[in-house]
C-alpha cells in the first residue's frame, strides 16, 4: 500500500492508511473504549510508523484501526485494535489485522507480538498467536502535597542507554525512546532510565529499564510524588516479581490483566531489567 492508496473492501468499506488528519476520529475510538491514550500517543504512531497505521472507513467514517510498529526486522508490535461500537461484528478488526500481518511478513519481521484483552484473544489465536505471559496494569492515586526535592535530576539519556535497553527489550527501539525523550525528558541514573508522559485518564509511568531494583525504585520515587492531576498507570510484566513488589511497596494496586501473545520466532530477552512497559501498543 503506497501513500494515499485505497483498497475497496466492499462498496462502502475502504481500507487505507491512517493519516494525521484522522487523529481526532481515532481519539474518539480509544476514548470510547475507555483507554488512556492521548492525541499525542496517536501522533507518535503516525509519525514514527506512517506505513504501519491502518484504518477502515465505512461510508466515509473512521470505523476501525490497527497499528504495526516495527523494531527493525526482529520485532513488530500490533496495537490500537479498535472498532467503533456501532461497526462491530462486521469483521473489520480481522481485515486490518490480516493486512498488518501481511505487511510484517513482507518486511521479513521475525516475531510479532501484542498485548491482548480477553475479548481479543480468540481472534488473535485464529491468526497464529500464542500466549507468552501476563502483563498487568497497576494504578496509584495522585498525592495532594508538594513535590519532594529529588537528587535524580539528569534529564538526558546517558551515552549508552540504548545498549542496556536493547539487551532488556530484545530489539533496537532507540528511535522510539529518542522521540519520547524529546517530548518528555527522561530521569536517568547511570545507564538506567525512566520516561513518563501524560495520559487521558492518568499519567503514564514507563518505559523504565534499570540495572537493579534499587535503581528502579530511585527512578520511580523521583517522579510519583510530583503534584499532578489524576493518578498514575504503571504497566509491567507479571513475571518480573521485583517490579510487581516495587509497585505494591510504592502504593500501586493491580487493576487490569492482559495476555502478551506472540507469533513467529520466539523472542525473549533480559525482562528482569524491564520495570515498566512503553505501552500496550508499543511493548
């Protein structure tokens, strides 16, 4: 699919790329689903993965979306699988997912993953995905008090942050981290780092990659006491017991569970160093 190309699915359905001009309509889809994404989150996907964001338009209205974010050829990530309520039951999500997976295959992407809700799992299984592990969303209410004075104040990535991240994540996501850091400066200790950003409902904690649980605690404590409107969301891998224990100690409580699913070549890395995920749509 080249820029601007339309694929007619039926007489009134068109599969096409998601464009910047679609962001307000896409935002309505994620809001209807109760998700935490902002327009900036949609903009990130459209800007960094312009050839991986897809939509189906029905009678001129944005009805369904799916995104494919690739980290080289090692890993592709499926996200933003959304269909407007009044267009569900027509197979739109399956059409978009099939298209996104065909794009991943054509690029030689070795492994494709996604974080699935219970509602979406049956479809993903039919498309060749299998369960990998549980991911959890933890929540913490905002504090009504003045921010603490913190010693962790370096808002620049260290010289070698991407090497540590690639070892933990299993693929090179330096472009994503650079984009996020440009808009929301990181907190850094040595080669460990934490990024945060605003969300529609709560502020989002992550990604965070750290060389030890002690460093992860210092990074996270440096931000969670900031006076903000709303609270915090923290997504983590449940198999990382240090991350879950730290979340509980810092006043977070589990509120939602998804299943990480994979298709293709197995890709697991140093997940013990991943204390917070980038997002359900990014890994």
